[in-house]
């Protein structure tokens, strides 16, 4: 699902809201999450999951094309851990697909 598809779906499910209002709301939420992660804060959305920032230490890497060894610098990376309810919904839908 893309952001555009999300906005379209929400606008259809909430006909009392304009598409522009839905788009502004989605953008506001995503921007706030991005700001919090940039400030290395943890964002917890109950029954969905947790967004956090993990520090990756520097390490040796390898260029797959040339095979040369290279240095990968340390960095911060966004991390998402699905909540229990989301994991259960995914597992339930996966079981339904396997049985079909």
C-alpha cells in the first residue's frame, strides 16, 4: 500500500472528511513520527507497533560486484517492531491464505 492508496482508502471510509483533510492528517502523522525518530525518540502506537532508532556500529563490508573489502561507517537506522495484535492478525491471514 502506498501513501496515496492509504489516503484514498481513508477518504472513502470517512465521506464526511475531504480528501485534502485526510491527506493533511496523514502527512501530519507521518511527519511527526519522522521528527520523533530524527530526535532519537521512541514512537509507540498501541496494538500496532513501536518505531525506534537503533545505532549500527561501524563494520567491514564487501562490495558484491568487485569483491573488495570496504568500511561501512556507523549510523542510526529506523527500526519497527510489530505489536502483539498486529503479529496475530498477520499470522491469522497467513493461515487463511495457506488453507485456501
